[in-house]
């Protein structure tokens, strides 16, 4: 038994069997299975309702009907459960369950144009535009990213199946992190736009303060304030009053398992899934948030504005939010492509490939495993990716300063031949195509 465990640990430590050819093959198989499943799912959804009676693009119906109410001159009704639900039933029939709109009024501004087109055309356009923005951002981090590999990333399917905004969140945060060095004001605008989903941006102010990125911080605050003021001007005070009242419903949904603890990916939900009390869950979530902020604080003095900064901020942000769903794991692509790029450039460190594979698959398996056996994988996996990121940042490999800037111009110059052009002797080139 002991020799078997030793061999298994060795195999996971280096994952020498996982080369570029196998990775490409696995990604293409995964994409093919995903497409077959998606086509079958749509084909078995007469009238746009799947076999469980949910509309295609499930959560998108909440955005679409909030838009419809706002365009009809009653934006405050997006936060009235009865009126919002009635609009959804009018669209898909009286047996439809309710899909909440827990987002602040700036999100209503983002959603406003959606109901200008028929539901399914609007859903397709929403996913295409935000998905392409997400893909372009990832290409700045890893220019050799293959579109097939991108589409095989399970978070892409999960977000698309829900008709959610995970692509937009990842594009905004990823784009801001890319431009912090070269265009700090633009980075501030992109961070400020996260006012539509602020619970994913909890650690960003701390990270900007620790890195002394004052321009980005000030512009982000001003943009968020302007975004909020614009929503107030557009929709009026009753809409904000409705949101503030509805926020109590959102907290109740979190604390009383109305969303489903198995669907949640946060530390809070993990404790609840393991039958911990509310006090313990909130205590663990707050403690985790403080720990990840402390990790970012420790990173900056030792590796000021390091190449790992973006990856570390994303992981910290995911761990800090108590309200995190599987479609929000689109964001984990940012640390994954950074770790992949560094591994291809300087060689993979112990257990990196294994943890990258686990994190890649996480959006596909996390909810199923949590629901089947009550095991919350997400917080530990995200924490492990953060640990790998900090390990690389605080103990850089030879030549690790290369590519330190994450502005778009420098990233566009990055190619798989980076080591050769800079005269750095590195490992043989391995195709990145199918790792993400």
C-alpha cells in the first residue's frame, strides 16, 4: 500500500505523462462531449423549456425580464418578487419557477438593452459579446491560446448554460489587471464597472492600496460612483430602495440554502454544506477574507507589482466572496493561464500540473460532487492555486522577471518563443493549446 501511495504521489507531483499532445486530445474530447450534450439538451427543450421546466439560459430570464420592466417604465419592479415573477411567467408560462435579480441598479443599466430583442436572440447576443470579450482578455495573458481549448474550459459551458454574466465579470477584472501598469486610468474604469457585481471586487481596493496604484484606485472609485449615480438618475430612488429591501432576501437566500449550498463555491457555503452553523460559516468566511488580504499585503513588499499580482488578486477575490457560484469560476481562468504560461516558460514545479488540471475541471465537477457526497472542492482548490501563485511570486524561477509587465502591448509581444528571444535557457516548448 505504501509503495502504491508513493508512486501515486510521484505521478501527481510531476505529471510527466501529461504532454501537449495528450492535453490537446483531452480538450477536444471534452469539447465534443460538451457540444453533443448541449445540442441534445436544446433539442429536448420544446418551446425553450428544458425537461425540468426551466428556460434555456435559466438565469438569463431574470436579467431579461428586469430589462422588460425597466423599459416599460417600472424599473423598481425588478426588485418586487411578485411583479418580477409575473413577468417571467408571462414569457414562459404559469408553471415557471422564480429567478431572482439580486444585483444593484448599475446592473440594471447593463441589462437594460436585453429586452429590445426577442429572448433567444438576446441570449445569443449576450453570450457571444461577453464571451468574445472574455476570450480576448485571456489571449492577452496567453497569446497562444487555442479557441478550441477556450471553448473546452468547463466554466464557459456552465456560464453559457445559465445565461449568466461570468464572461463579463472576468473580462472586466481581467482587463483591468492587464492594464494597471500601462494604462492605470483605464484599469480604474474597468474595476469601477464592477459596481454591477461588487461582491466579486471585495479585495481590489486593498490590492490597489498595497501596490500604491493610486490613479487606478481613485478612478475606480469615481467610476463606481458615477455608475451608481447614472442608475439613480435613470431609474430613480424607488429602484434603489427596492434593491436595498431586496438585499435582505438575497442574504436570506444565502443563509437558508435557497440557492443551494452545493451550487455555491464559497467558504461560507462549504461550511454550511458540512453542517456548520451560520455563526461558524460567517466566521470562517471573514477569517478567510482577512487571510487572503494579508497574503496580498505580504506579496507586495517582497515582490512589488510582481507578474503574479493579477493571478493572486483573482484567487483572493474568489475566496473573499461569500456569494460565489460555479459560473463565477470563469475568473479562475486568469490564474490558470498565468501559471500555465510560467510553467511553459520556466518549467512546471511540483504538483502544478495536477492542480491546474483539477482547477480546470472544477466548474464541471464541483457542484456534482458537493451535491452527491457533500464535499466542497472549490475553496480548497482555489486556495491551492493561490498558494502556487504565491510560491512562484516569492520564489521566482531563473528568468522569472521576464514578462513582468501585464499591459496589453507587452503581453501581445509574448509568444511561446519568449525564452529564446530573451536568451533564457528554458525547458523544451510544449504547446499550451489545450491546457486552457
